[in-house]
C-alpha cells in the first residue's frame, strides 16, 4: 500500500523505524495528534515562540490547553532559550522548539531544561525537514516532531504533515490515534492532485504575483487547499474536516520527490550563499548560520524599512518575494486575543514581523533568476536594514 511505502521511504531518509512515522493531511493535524497522544488536557500549558504560524497556537487551543508565548532571539528567529525557565509553571507540559525558516532551535539547552522540570519537547520542523542539529537530523532529538510538506516547504506534497515519534514506550498512542482519523475523501484527493498539476505545469516565477492573488482568493473561498482553510484565520475553533490522515496523492508525490530531495537542499544552500554574499557586499547582516545547525533555507529572511512599499516595488518588477512571519502569529494582524496573545508583551517580534521580507530558494528559481533578484536588492538598497537593532 502506497502510504506504507511512503512511511518507509521517509523513515529511511531520517534513519528511523517506519513505525515511528505517521501521516496527516497537514502538519498542524500532526501537531494536534502529538499533543493528544501526550495526553495534553484543558489548562495544560505549552511554551512556544512568539514568532510562529497561527495554526500552531490553534492546535494547542483545540485541546483546551494554553499557548504560552515566549520571546525570540532576533538573530535566529527561534525561541530565546534564556526566557524559557521564566515561563515554566506547575501547569507546563511541553516546550515547542521550532526550526524557523529551516534553522533548528538550540536544542541541547532546551532538552536540559525539559529534563530538569520533567517536560516533553516537540520539534516544530514545519520548515526544517532535511536540516540537522549537531549532526542529528531535525526531528530526531525530542519526544516527537512534525514536518510540513505544504507548498513552499523544501519537501512539498502540495499540502501534508509527517510525524516522527521518538519515545518508544508511548509510540502505540500516536499510532492508535492515526488509525482513528478518517482518510481524505475522493474529492480531497482529486482537488489536491489538480492543484499539484497546476502548480507544476502552469505556475512559473514570471506569473508569481498574479498566481499568489488568485491562490489567496481561492483558499479564502474554500475552493482550494491553501495555507489555511476558510475560518482558520477568524477564530481558534477547529474547522470541520480538520482531522484527516495523509492522502494517497501526497504519498505518490512524496515518493517521487524523496530521491531528489538532497539536490533540492543543495540548490537552496547555493542560492542562500549567493544572497549572503550580496548582503555582505551591501553591509547588511546575512542570515545567521550557527555552528550547531545545518539550515534548510526554506526561505531567506531579511529586513526592510517599509515592507508594504518594498513588496509593491517587487510586484512591479516581477520579483517573487514573500512576507512570511509578518506577525508573532503569522498572518494574523488583529484579534490576537483569540489566540491568547497579549501583543503588548512582544514589541520586538511585532516589529520584526512588520519589517521582514523573504527571498525564494526553491528549485523554480534558477541562479540567473537569483542574480536578477540580487540586482533588484542592489538597486533598492536604500530600503534595506543592516540588522535588527536598526529597525
Ligand atoms: C512554524 C510553522 N509550524 C507549523 C506549520 C503548519 O504546517 P501545515 O501548514 O503543514 O499545517 C506552519 C505552516 O507553514 C509553520 O510555518
């Protein structure tokens, strides 16, 4: 059966047993199932970085638990390890360690804190499939991890979620949960297959901005499976049809892509090194690459003085830029209280969100296209901010 074969190929890539892998319609469903399998109850607290995607606190809140937002280190965009202990209470159960833009959190000190207070660590590897921490593959160090194979991720099956469970004694719980979920419907499978076809055959960088507008409109209308389903951005209530396992079409696409995944990562590294070199020439801090991790460069972030104007300029020049993490709970811009976020305590994360832009690194961007993007940056260098202290 194709899903079993897909699990085996992911397990081989991660050097783990196939029964440690379970598959979901999206990464967020994987996170929800991990929390459930860890027996998270109403009132329990989950520590997470205040620089994430809104679907992360949503998954926590669907279980009645509380997201406890924590400041980030602005050089890594990951949780500030020194802030974690201040957030621990008698109700804390989990620390979520995110791989923002593909860079692993500094896991060893986080695991040490978790050990000291008897907490579990979950790795949010939504951006980090293929990266590593101190030679350990992302996802293999904590109790459990989830990966996203959504559009724009280094390993994409249209949309999709993969869970890696590392704690042997509780493995049966996640596997039992996966069995309880329903499979995607025939229509889900067909719609996703159509979207994958369109993206592969029709979408090129030259129509990026028009395609993005159409994509956002269609996903808000619930016509396609976009970054978020209709309703997910309006409240922290679980949308109908949320709890689904992996689809056959995801397995088929994933099996086709796993063989070329390493060269995809090399391409991203190559483009990232071109961007870093250009930023250094412009006296702008390049993306921080600590010794402890191998970055996947799912996106290449930098800061600008005026995000809206810069994106407009990019659109006019047909430069495919993005604004991932435009808020502490991307892409939410108001009603933060619905996700229990007291925004006033996170001025730095909010500011970074308002100034961040990201460059593409995916295989649709040739080196020639990367140089066109670099020339655009050079022509508009007056917009660039040299580092986060200057925001
Ligand atoms: C940091 C982070 N975690 C989790 C997710 C959820 O992944 P998915 O879209 O596969 O549900 C995302 C989505 O992009 C994300 O950015």
